[in-house]
C-alpha cells in the first residue's frame, strides 16, 4: 500500500557520476527532480572506483560549475609507459593531442556532486531506498515506487521522465522488455585482479606491463594510494592471491631495471571478469538510461566514468529542452547521440585489449598480430597520434 506520494518532473535512479551530474544540471536549469539511491551517502562517498577523467569531461564540468575541488586537487597525466621485454616505452599523448588526463578518484567526484546537489542547492536525494520499481514507462504518467529503509513505508514518485542511472546491477535496465532492445556484449575470457594498495606511485603515469605470465598495470590514484591490476583466470578467487604472490607477480610483470615497484599494504582485492555490453537503444518510452546501466566498458582504457558523464551532459540538456521549452528533438535523438561515442570507445577498448593481452593469447597468430600492432604504435607517429586521440577521448 502506497503511503506517501511525491510529484516531480524527473526521477533519477542512482547516485553515481551519471545520476548526480544529471540531477545537478537539471537543478541548475530549473527542472525539478528527485534522486533515489540504494546505498547510503557514506558508502557512495567512500567506494573506490574509476580514477581517470578525460580533459573534455573536466572542461564540461568546469563550465557548469562542478569542478572546483577537482581542479584544485587532481593530478594530471600526459604520458604512459608500455613495459615489455625488460624495457620501458613511453607514449607522450599530451604532446601528440594537446590533452591530458585528470587523476581524480570517482568517490571524490561523487562526494563533490552530492554536496553540490544536496547541500548546495537543497536537492531532494533519498538514500538507502529498497524495492525500487518503475511503472507505466510507455504511458503519460510514469512513476517509481520504493520502500523507505527506516520506516518500511511504500512511496511513489510521480514524474514526467525517468533517468535510469543505477549501473550494471541496477533495476532500470531490467524494465526494458527484451524485444524492445538489443543487448550486444563481448566477453574477453580473462579476469583482472584489481588491487588497491597503500603505497605511493612507482611511476609518474600509468604503466601497462605486457608479459608472457599475463598483463599487469600500475595506476596512480593519490600520493598515498596506487591501483594495480594483474591478469588472472576469469572467476578466480581473490583468496588465491596472497600478499607474497601478488608482489612477486607485480615485480615480474612490471619491474624493469631502474624502475622498481613500491610495495605496500593491500587494502582491496577483487577479481573483475573483463566484458563489455551495450543496450541499444538507450531509451524506452519515458525511461532513458545513462552510464553503466546502458553500457559497460571494461577498465582497459579508463572509459566508463567518462562515458557516464557524456551521457549525463546530453540527457540533462535533452530533458531540459523538453520540459522547459517543449522541444522534444534532442530527447528523441538522445540514444543515437550517446551511442556514437559509446561505440568508438568500445572499439578502442577491444583493440587495446588485444594489444595488452596478446602475449598470453593461446593462438600464436593472434599473439603475433598483437605484437605487430604494438610495434606499429611505437614506431609510427601517425599511428601513435590516432591511438592517443582515442585514448584521451578526442573524437
């Protein structure tokens, strides 16, 4: 039984980068919205996730007044290294493209966006909601129902549109009938052991290690925290990776003469099975998906958070045009506008994955193809520039 009802213009499901950016921009433009989030505020502000923002995304946040702390605190990267055959090969992508990455952990961006929405503009955001369901998506009066975690009461949020920004495991995508969309996916057949380590970075930028024992990576997060990855079997148990085994493999796969790896306490271990997917179209009736609810890119090229922001910029503008000015053209074209960048990033991710994991490919033909791609990238300025423009999102 519904015991409370709220009326708003847009119900935003999920308080990640996509949902919070959408909500902030709607508030700025005078569009009323309610944000519903399954986790607590403390949880989403502390949960480690992505850490690299492409420059175009940061400039868009800056233009909208949402990048103040980011610009003050974020580090900047303009080069990365490939390490293989005990040698270092630096790719200076900022010199080739004029753009660089900002290093800013996702939880810090989420903290900023929550503060801007909830504290700065008194936006309506409800944490810890349960049993979220979407209703009447193809009618004129869609709504979202949920259970209040504290009182057990059932609430209904009546709205004109729903922004489904609740990620890969959220409920929004499940409300699109299978016959109304295409779920395109790709499984790489590999896993990555994701490690968060209390240790200062061992290099100025990202390091990609290509080794017969498996891929490895080093990614700075803060002056005190470093993210590492190790290729492993899909579905592997993190418990199989002891402290000693982790560091033995990282030194083997990443260390080269004159560039040691700094060890530290491992504070997080999890295995990520590498796969990508895209839901097409990203809209169904009054529901519009954004971020990981619509598409997932394995963390191979650090694209996920950037795509989420791209969706949010387009979705907030389209909803504003419809609700403030009665112009539905941008909302009608929202999915197609997003998917142009999504598919470019998907193609880049697969190409890059083939290069990074080529040394362990079971088929020697594929392994040698990957080696040829890498050699071309390192020897041809034209090939390097084309690669770097995709790496930094300069489309």
